[in-house]
């Protein structure tokens, strides 16, 4: 089983803001995928972040 978070769950788990996490995703520093696709087949919906990726991201912040 793979554990993952939406942005709100990642905020709750880390104490980081939704804006900060979303910016990290958009900048490519935090891997994440969209949960669905729109009618044209483009990614849409909530961001999904694997727990292992979130853990590595936070660990990188602590070690920096």
C-alpha cells in the first residue's frame, strides 16, 4: 500500500503552509501528481504527494 497526501494532509503532517508546498511542487522541488484529468486529458484535480517524497522534502529542509 502506498501512503499519499493531498495538500491539506501534507500541511497537517508538516506544519508547512499550503502556499509553500504548492510553490515547491510548481518549482519541481516536491514531486507530486494531479489526481485526475480534465475533458481535454490535461492533469487536473487535487495534488497528490507520496509520503516518501514529502518525508524526503522535509528532511532536505531540516538538513539545509
